[in-house]
């Protein structure tokens, strides 16, 4: 019997409203989590997947590896500060780095729409090559498919990556404890606003560009000096607030952030105020959240401020033993605002 149709007691047919996928299921927020929890995890349950990190940590023949994959459907495919090719390499490199691994090899799968200009494809592939060189990784295998015009929007890219775990590190939410500091590497929301400006033809100051960047060399420098870092995450879909909610829930802790310390460019804040967006929920593609014991915070900040991608790093809050699983923002007037997980979709197809 087809889904959504039941037989009534008298033999008649009763139609139920069938659940369908919404754009919000790709937001990285609550709907995404429900999709993963209710469909993906029960189907694929295993110990590596259960960690729900940015990638899987695997032991193979005595070697500790990290493995990750991601797909990119950003619209438009070219935007201030990057393009879908640069984004695909950076996203996969960064996911491996957040696991505490040194990225080594990537794959690249392309789904191309009939009619895509070859010049655009060449530009995107060249961007991927340049970004891979900057990150110190090789793209070693891949696949290409072409579909009928209208079946996809120009080009979609899937990248997977493998890396080797760095020694002495254990990046996991289980090590997040009350009293630790929460550090973010720089201004929030730049990527989302850059993509949105190109999508809608908005004119923004030249310095508001996507923060899309490979962070693996920064992360490796941090972990070389401070292997005690408890947690690393890049606040992509769902932004800072959703990412911290995920960590707080997994660790069973609370978090308090300081509004006065939130790094958001005035131009980004102005766009958010006009269009009704909250920068704490906007996607970033070149930022890292680090959670570390207070005794190591200044050392971590010193390392980060010496790097081009994190010169504006700062402590923005602390982990607490109250309100487990919740994140709150102390406002500039002294009140507390609960930051819940993103419930819908602010900006679809942002990565």
C-alpha cells in the first residue's frame, strides 16, 4: 500500500498527510537534527557515527584516522570572496581539522547540468586546485555525472576527505566542562551576508566578503602548543548559536555568552537589522570555535592572533554547570536571552 494511504474500517480509503522534506531540513538546525535522529542514525547506527562530530574518527591497522564528506549546492556558485569550488575544499578540510586531524587527501564528485558553460567549470576546478594547494592536500580521486537541463542548478559538488589524527589530542564534547572558556576566531556572519548580497543584488562595502578559508594550518598550530583543547567546531549552517547548542546538549553543560563581546562587523549587523536576521545564526565558512580550560585561553589566543584567519579571535563566553543543554546570551543591559537551536531556514543553499 502506498505511504500516506490507510484502509478505513468499512474498506474505504483514508488519506493521511504525508510528511515531506522541507528546505529547513537542510538548515543545520532543529529540523536537520530531527532528520538525522529519526531517520539516519537508526538506519546506520555504529560507534563511529554515534560521536556526531564533523567527521568520523577511525582506527585502522593501528593508525588513527579521520574521515568526512560533504556536498555543496550554494546559490549563486560565485560570490564575494569565493565560489562553490573553494567552498567545497575548505569545508572538507575544515571538518577534518575540527576532529583534530591533519587533512591529507580529498575526493571530488561533480554533478553537472547540461548547458553549464565550460569556462565556469574550468574556473571552479582551478579554484579547487588553488585552495587544495593552500591547504596542503591532494585531490586524488573523483567522479563526474551530467544530468538533463533543469535537473540541478548548474553544478553540485561532493567532497570527501581523509586525514591522520594529530598526537595527544582528543577533540570531543565529552571533554567540555564547566569553567572552560569559549573562544571564536573572528567576525560572524560574513559568509552568509556575502552570499545573500550576490544572490539578491545588494551593494555592500568591499570588506564584507565570505570568510571561506582552509583552517587546518591554524588548528594544527593551536593543537601543537595546546593539545589540551577540549572542543573545536566550525559554526557553518545554523551559525554560532546552533553549533554551541549542539555542543552543550552533547556535553550536558550550560553556556553563557556575552553580547558585548560578540564579533560582528557593523555592516553585517546593519544588513541583519534591515532584513530581520540574527548574526548569531548565520553561516560561517572560515571560523572556528575553541573550548579550553581558562589556564590555556591566553596561550590559545596568542597563537590565533598571529594567524591571518584568526587575528580578531576573542573569548566570548564560558561553560557553566547550570541549565544543562542550554545556551544563554547576557545582553548589554544585563538580562539573559535564551539562544535556542535554529528552528527553520534563514538562508537556504548557503553552502
